[in-house]
C-alpha cells in the first residue's frame, strides 16, 4: 500500500502592546492505493489562541478543531486496533501564570475536550482537565516543580460505560547541567475513581543534549490518559532520538520508541526509524526514512511493518 500525504499549514500571529493573537489553519490530505485499509481523507485543522502579558504573569484562551484518522490518533496514543474512521476533537482551554515572589510562580491550565468517533469500536467522550503547579527557582540551574492534575472522563450517553476521575499529584526538578545539557525528573501517584484499581506510581525522566553537531534526547515516562477504548489507561513510554549534522545542508539520525499500555486492552508498540534529510534551498527540504513497527495486543496475532518514506517539505518564509 502506498500513501501520498499533503499537509499545507499556515499560521498568523499578531501583537498589540500586551496582547498576542495566534491563528492556525491546516489540511491533512491523504491519498491511498488501497482504500480498504486506509481511506482517502481531507482532515481540516483550526487553532485559535489569545495571550495577554501582565506585570506579574500572563493569561489567555485557546480553542481548536482537529479531524484525524483513528488509525493515526488512537493507535499511536493507546495502541488499540481500530478501523479507519474519523476522530473529531473540539477543545477549549484557559491558562494563567502569576509570580508570587521573585523565585516562585503559580501556573494553572484548564482544558475541556470533546472527542467524537464515527465507528462503533470506539466510544465518544468528553474530558475536563486541570493542572495546577508551583514552580520555585532553587538556583539559576535548578527549578523545583510541584503539581496536581485532575481529569474527568465522561463517556457518551448510552455507551454503557461509567464516568471516572483521575487525580495525580507530582513533584520534580527541571535542571540545567551546562549550556548543552539539560533535563527534568518528576514522580507522583495516580488514582482513578470508579474502578477497582489501586493507586499507581507515575513519573518520568528527560535528558536533552544539544551540541554543535549532535542532538540527542532520552525520555522515559509513566502516565494515565483518557482514550476512546473506555476510560483511563496507564501508558509506559521509552523514547530516544539522535541526530547528526553532516554539513550545513545535510542531517541524519534515528528515532526509537517503546510503549506499553495497560487497560481493558493491553498492548505494546515498538518503533525504530532511520532517516536522512537534505536542504535544497531555504524553502525545500527532502527526507528519506526507513521505519520498522511492531504491535502486540492480548488475544490477537502480532503485527509488524517495514515502511520506506520520502517526504518533500516546502516552508514559506516568515514575513
């Protein structure tokens, strides 16, 4: 099967004194040689954002509408096998940030998201989430971060599924070892109500090195996320990226990831990608890649794929 994907995107940003307005428009056009596996699609995207800076912080609003193939959205996020349908995502959010002192900052983000599916194997749902965090500048290189996240999962009426809440307190550090090396580490616990599950540990670790030619990232995390398969699932992730600048116009690298999800349907995803890119002009960039993917799910045969991709990107310069 061959897929041709065209994704034109345009964004606008306007500023006036303390206000900033952002508008993003996009379209994901897919043409498939076998529409029984992947259908032809034209998925739109609309993003709106407004932010105001104040003397002690900032506040703003965001809104978005995004359509996706369920093969790319649900499978990549939770590994659940689903037919090629459409996920429609509507979201509205608000954020604010205020300085409590010279070293401490209080940050809050609230978001309401409505997920709609047009296939029976997935359940439409609403999610209301809030994240409150207190950041303390311990030193020039270390920031202490404490937070509390709460999410409400509300399935579509008539689905036969129960509503549930997810609560996650965390504490962590953002640190900078040098100008090239920085990272973050955090840990917490998650409890999902409305189920028989016990509290589970949550946490993560990120390390990023950006050198003159090398750029590499190592990321490990455990989190609890809502999904269209019926409530919250625990997601364990490992990810590593590496890239090397051959010269001013050429770059090569590899990306690898491992994801294991524990829910009503437990599954494991593995991904290994090797790529090389070449900049032909300030506007055109070509990228050749080879990807190996593997999917394992309880009660189903293992599946794997070898994918060769050629991507040509045109970027219009900023005005």
